[in-house]
């Protein structure tokens, strides 16, 4: 099996997004679009990834700081896709393996499609292979031109199509795999002979065909995967598709989602078997939920939340950056922020942790088997011992909590 690298094109400015940030950093279900493309490459064994950046390059790099398999390549002027790939010449000049070329604004990419592309490339022993899609509305996409025998003859950009070519529904969603040496030889010959006066990667593909190398197109891309994100509307559509994927995988793994259309779950969330997610629940960030929990309706779980097993969070309960141990109950209108809650704790309706003092965020620790009555306010920093009983309506500071002395069922008041 050949060694494999990837070039991801992420340098462009998106005027249609009307944004001040790089397009590839806009989030789909909690993660930057570019993150999904990077993951798909890793899942098919790509050892080294070259990401071509330009607009707000430092912001993109900072967002993926610590990713050791990424090398950043700057495209100073955006002169087309072929020019972007050529920016990686120095990094890949001695590489003799396969090079994937993908777009960073395609978050709906699946590793299964890349595997099909790779398998086709290797079985056909082709110099270049691309994965295509068939769309009901191919507007805006380059068309795949084949001869009478089905052999690929080239790709024509939408703006350069004849009326006959505009009727073609097989399109190029920019999933490419090249023999690296062939790719860069072809790129040297590309000229900006098109309406936009840009250097097209599709022209490199045409050049490879003209020189007699074998080029193969495999129809492997689902219509939804072909979607690039070039507007806020498309960003919303991509997020809805990704949300369906996330929920489908969770349900296949034993999670009950009562009303998928009225539930939102971050791509980074992990949820255990036999947990039930009630309607209008919103889970955002790196959240971990254990086995047999019941969440919602109208619950809000934020980044850093860890729920262990058999936890119940009810209506209008919010949890942020906190760990709740087995058997915790917080059924009504509670806020738990920056806290560690022990086993079998009951948190009554309307009780909250007051974790911010105006300058610092402070931590609350509640021991095992505690009862926190309705309407209690726990003022952090605070440590409540095992077996404590906090009366309804109580405001608890560390001073008043110390009066408990570890006694079971003692009331705290202030």
C-alpha cells in the first residue's frame, strides 16, 4: 500500500458568508468545518496533512494548535485551486506516494467515501482518480465529461460549460487522489485560460489525460457530501445534516432521543447506553453522559460537563463545567456551574451554584448523599460535606457550611 499525504485547500475568503473570520472555522454542530475534513483524512491512514491557508492564516493555525500531523502552507495570493496545490511543491517534491486533494469547506465528507476513492485508485492503478456525485441540481459545480464508453475525458467548470454540458448531472465535488509525481508535473503546465483567469486543478486533471496517463472517475459521493459551504444558508443546511448523522449514530448505540427534530447535540458529546434525551435539550461542547441517564426536557448542558450513571436532569436545568456522580437528581429549574456533586445528591427546584463573584469563577464541592432544598443558593468557593442537609431557601457560604460539622440531616441557614 502506498504512503499517503493530503493537501487541504483552506485559504480562500468567502464574500458570500459576509464574515470577518476564516470560512473553514465556522462551526458545524460545535466543530470547525475544517476539523471534519482533517478527521476523514486521518481515518484513512493519511500520515501527513498539508493545509493551505491564506485569509486570517494565524487564526486558523491557532484553532488547531497542537495537531502534530498538520503542516501549514501559506498561499499569499489566491489564484485558484491549482496554484494553491502548487504552494505545497517544496514540501512534497521528494514524495513518491499518493496525494489526496480536498477542500476545507466540505464538513460533510465521510471517511467511507475516501476509502472507496483510494480502493478504486489502487485497483485501477490509475495516475489520478476522482470521486464524483450525481445531483438533481448541478448548478455551480464542474461537470464530468465522459466519452461514449464512459471513460472520463475531463472536467469543465460551470462558468465555462456549453449549454449541452450544463445538462450533465455528474459533477466534481473536489475529491481527488493523485500519484504525487504525476500531479506536480501536470500542475507546471496549467494556464489561466478561463473566464476567471485562475489556475484550475481541473485543468491539471485534463493535462494528465492528454499525456496518456490513466484517469478514473468513481461515482461515490453522496449528494449531501458534495455540499460545500459558501453561505450562511448552506452552513445551516450542513449543520442539519450533520445533526442527523450525530443523532443516528447515538441511537444506533443505544441512546433514546425522544424528538430528534427538537434536540441539538454537539459532535463532541459522548452519551452512554439507555440514556434518554427528552425534547428541547441542548448539549454543547465536550460533554460526557453515562449510562441510564434522563436529560430534559428543556435541559442545557455546556462544555466540560460530566454526568456519570443514572443521573436525572429535568426541565430548565443547566449544567456547566461540572461533574455529577451516580444517582444525582436535579429535576427543576437549577443551575450547576463549576461544581463537583457527589453520589445520590438531590438538588431541589430552583437551587443554584453562585460560581462567579464578579472577578473569579469559583468551585463548589457537594459530598455524597446530600440534600439541597428548593431555592438554595450555594455561594462558591464552597465545600459541603457528605450527608449534609441544606434547608429550602437557604443561602450557603463556606462559613455556614462549616457549622454542619459533618452531621447528617442538619439544616444550614444564614
